[in-house]
């Protein structure tokens, strides 16, 4: 027969084991009032990301916010590198914009495509002068008496001709340049664009002239916005066939 003290110790151990089992079951089952959520279970498309509203459009006024510009490479060929350098020079000389080589610090990225070509034009000139003249005359006389006949005759002719001519042929080398550039903001939206052409100016070549034309067009469009013109800046191609 089990002693009372040992029976009491067995009952206490059984009660403790039951309580421990009950606690384990409650811990293993999540509470319905406090559901567990994992951020990994939420799809990326459903997460809210900060940024611009989808319906927000790029306004012409975005160009006025541009102060610092990063000029992206136009290409690896010599012509593209020279044109990029001339664009940078024109931007710096404008005193309106700052050119940075740190893309992350720029308000806008300037991208472009440049083309330069050389052609030959043939010029021919000719002029001629001709002067001519002619003259002539004749005379005849016959007389006779008593079976004697005598006569005389005479004649003459003079002709003159003088001719001069002058002609020349020469070739002229024509350099022409064409460039298309655009400004892109940090969101990747195009906020300004222009295309310009040139055959050279009085004191500069075609490449330098077309670079100046692009930046002058940019400054012109910025000035229009600053004056309160809300129309979007546009800069159609302007072929320039005459020398300045």
C-alpha cells in the first residue's frame, strides 16, 4: 500500500505535467485576436513606395528647376567627343548652368547625338569676247577707139577678227554639323529637346557654331518660361544654309 506522502508527491507531479502540457499547446497555437503577419508574405507590387503620383505630368516649369547638369557621353568617336566638349564649353560660358561630373548631384542629364560631314562644291566660271570686221571693193573700166581697146580693173578686201576668253574652275570645301540634344530629369522624363544644324559661322567652324546654337536655344526657352510663357518650349530643326 502506497504511503500518503508518496501519493501526494505523485499527484503533484501529475498536476505539474498537465499544466506544462497545457502551456505548450497554447504557445503552439496563434491567438485569433493577434494574427501574425510577415512582411515577406506581402508582394512587392502591393507595397506602397514613395514617389511621384502616376497622374502627375512633367510641366514646362521643370526646366526652371535645372541648375546643375551632367553631360553624358555622346559617343566614343572623335567627332562625338569634340561635340560633347563644345557643348560643355557653351554651357559653362552661359553662366546660367553649372556642369558637374557627378551624375548623382545633377538636376538633369544632357544626352545627345552629333554628326559632322565634309563635302566639296564645284564652281565653274567662263566669259568670252569676240570682235570681227570685213570690207571689200572692186573697179573695172573699158574704153576703145579705132580698133584699139584698153581697160583697167582693181579690187580689194580686208577682214579683221579679235577674240578673247576667260574661264576658271575651283572647288570649295563645306563643313556641316548637326546635333540633337535633350535634357532628362532624375525621374528619366525628357523636359527639353532641340535639334540644330550649321555650316559654320564667320569666326567659328560648324561644330562650335551648332553647339552655341543649342545652348542659345536652351537659354531662350528658359527666358520664355521666366517671363511667364506657359507654353512648352519647342525647338524645331533650323537648317542654316548661309554663312554668318
